[in-house]
C-alpha cells in the first residue's frame, strides 16, 4: 500500500504567519517525509487565498526532485481549466525527466468560484468540457510525444513535446472524482480515482463501484487501487489527539466552507456542478455542526491504534487503496504537525504498507 503526504500550503488559522513561513514549514515536512519512509509527496494547485496557495505545483515539485532521491512526486492536482494543455504537457514531461520517472500526474477541474473569478475569461460553467478536452490532449501527448487539438476551447497545431516523454504514464495518472461526471472522466482517462475523507465512505461506494465498472468497460482491464486523502492528527494520548483533531479539523473545515462556498446556491446555476448543488442542499440541512461531525467520522485521526482501525475499516469496505495524508492544516502548530507525522511513520506506516 502506497502512503503519501499532501502539502496544502495554507495560512488560514495561523495568526501572523508569513507566506514564507508557510512554505518553510511545508517543505520541512516534505523533506522529512522521505526520511520517515513515506512513498509520495503530493502538492495541491491553489491560487490567491489563505485557504491554500501553490500556483504551480510542477515548479514546486521540480525543487523537491532536486532535494530528494527516493520518494515519488505527485500533482494533486493540476487544475486543467486554469492551464494551457501545451504548457502542462511540456512541464509534466520535463518534470518526469528531472525526477527520473518518480512523477505521478494528478488532474482536477476546480471547485472554487473565487479562484475561477480571478482567471477572468475562464467560465466555471465550462470546466467540465475544458477538463475533458485538455486532459485527453495532454495524456495523448505524454503517450505519443506530440500534442494537437481542434476542439472548441483549445486549437493546437500538431507539435512535438521536448524534452520528449520517455516513460509510460500507465498507472501514474490520477483524477479527483467527487461528482458523477468526474467519476466517468477518471474511468475514461484510465486514471486512479481520488477522493477526500469528508463524508461516510459507505456513501461513496456507489461512485467507487461505478468508476470500477466504467474503467473495465473502457480499458478491458481491472482498475487500479483508488486513492483516499485524509487530514490527520496522530498522537499518543487519546484525549490530546481528540482535542487537537476537533480544534484544527474544525478550523480547516471552516476554511473549506469559506473558500468553496460549499453551502452556496450558485452550484445549482453552474453547468456541471449538479452533484455539488445537491450536496450544498444537504449541508444546509445539517448545518456546520453536522458537517464537522461527518467529516471527523470519515477521517483517520487519533492514537495510532485508532488511525489503524479507521483505515482498516475503510479497506474492508472498499478493498485496497492508496492513502494520502496531510499533517499541517487548520492552524496546527508546526511542532505538533511534525510530532504527529513522526508517530504516524513509526506506528501506522509499517502496518499499512504491508497491506495489499
């Protein structure tokens, strides 16, 4: 079982922290993760706000390619509608050379109206179509070495990618998939399905099974293990772990609600976001407290034994999966985040890495 860490690059919840400190803390944890035995360093793409800011995760991972030797590097994710497919293909091909094939390429289409607004000409209602068109172009380019397109959004004359892609990306493609449309796109692209621990896993099983079925239909092969993403606190004392998790998961969840406007009514009027409109209606019904309760129930936090128990129950439900865990979020002090990550590496990692 592969286990990675996710770098969020957030300042929400830390009083008086500078952007430079945010990067220093995240990168310190990233360098430590390789020494502790984690398999992958995943970096988000977000822009403009203290919720999260890493405007170019391929550039960020190019730095990490130079200061690491073993650990894989992953984009979680490149938001395709915000990026020109030609430039994505070039950057991904270059980065894969720089890290000697350690790259895992993850894609998404974006959910924040605030971020879309700043990009001006890119309409959030076009995100589904833009994602489908550009993701196909980029994966074809990484497979063939040439990119071209004649769709409604990306008119791209055929041109060779240099440096040429020299390794297959089969098994190294990931796609964030929360809505039915995104589940279908992930299957069509041959991508691993990526999900966040933000609601009961039994409620996700229909989407997971649908992705598996569509993957088999499109590729005449068994689907790979999906990936789940947690925001985790792992501490030896149960009371401290529970108190720390409630506080910082609560702060993080508040930042999610602010940044994505998850209870907003705008999803209903935005093409391609029907699933989020239904989710927003549900969340308005249960309120902030209900959202936090469900979030904490789904996530793997607590003592090492509790974290293992939560992950094992997830495995029994969905079968083998990859895991991605963030330790720095919601204003958690750096010292606590590092202590949590070290204990996770010592007592959780050796166990789950022996799973299927």
